[in-house]
C-alpha cells in the first residue's frame, strides 16, 4: 500500500466523516483525487421559506443536505457537479442578506451566507474549483447548457402570476418548472418533458407551453428531433408526473432554526498543510451502528 502524506490521510478522514454523516442513505464520496475544500452552513431559499442546509465543497462536486439531530447528522444528500454550476451575485432581499444564485441544469436556487466576507469566500472557492475541474475534464469553460429556473417563493405572490386570480383554500399555489413562476392549477394544466430536469413530464404553465410548441414547430423545418411527445395534457393528481423528492419536498423538511450558524471552515492545501479551522464531526468517524 502506498504511504499517504499527512494531508492525504487527513483529507481521507474528512471525506469519510462527511460520508458517514449522511448515514446509509448517502452516496459513497471516496474518489481518487477528491479533496474536501470547505464546509459550512448556508441558508437555502426553499419554496416556503429560507432553510438552513449544510454544504460541503469538494474540488469536483458540491454537496448539500438537511440538518437533523441538532446538527449531528444530515439527510437528503444532493450532489452537484461543479462543471455544471453557474453563479450569479444577487442583491439582498426576501429576508436573505448576502445571497447569490446557484444555477445547475437540474435545479437552481438562492443561498445566503452569514456575512458578506463569507459569501465572497464561498463564491470564489466554488468558481476556482469549477474552473480547475473544467480544465481537468478538458471542457470549454464558455460552453454552458440549459439551466433550471429558480422557483419564486410562495410568499412572494398572493395571486397567480399568469391570470392574477387570488390564491386561497381552494386555489393552491403551483410552480411552472420551466419559468419558476407561481401559478394556479388552471394556468398550469399542461405537462412537458424538460430533459435537463426530468425524463417524465412535469408541470408547465400555459405561456411556457405555447412558447415550447412554437419552438417545436420552428424546429420541425430544421429537422429537430424534439417532438410533440415531449408534452401532453395531464391532471395535477397524476403522481407519475411529479418531480423527484428533493424538488417536491423543497421547504418541507424540519430543520434547525435559521438563526443557528456555524462559521465556514476552509482547508489550506499550500505546502500540504491543513487549516486548523477545518474540522469534521468526531461522531462521524464511525458509521452509525458500529463501534470504534
């Protein structure tokens, strides 16, 4: 077995601790060349309200999840490939200071840090790791695909953003998966396949449906393979036409209060040393159910 440097050993322990913190439901995170760059808690703007999530930045992926048991353990692990990420700076708003937007093909959402300095550090580290990952993969940095629309929070509008009908007990809020607008059931009866989000048809508002149909008709003359099978009418109760669990349950998890905040911890890889401020939870050294 090849001897590991102190940094490699410490990095391996940190990654194992992160993996263990998600329990058996989490994905295996140990990969050759993978380095844990930093960890911290950020507010994520969910459908109903901002919620605190734990974020782990590696040199190739960004992981986040829900916080349970007073921060000792995590669940609902989500993995984002850094080469697919785009960031956008945002002004303070909706009760979230120091926020910015994370765009990905499958899901886009706003996050906020505890301070401006921490926000800048997160954005800089993510961008640096993203560019390095793109170089490792031999990709072109300027080449970007389609990004998912970020959902407008429920509290941002008391009326349908298409027909202006007021929401109430019998008039529920829904979200168009293509534009992210808050819409009523009448304005979002259509379903369409948005290939970057889901292989199954998802809820789309009437305006987006009309736009997509116009694009398809124009693409027909250009030999586009996208066809009418990518959309159809469907009822709201059609269970197989819903988004995956992490999209549907956005804002539904029970977590720690948003006021609780732990400083972000960064790893220093200069000269193979580790920052004394980067730590992992000792409880995660051994997976649940096992003894040391």
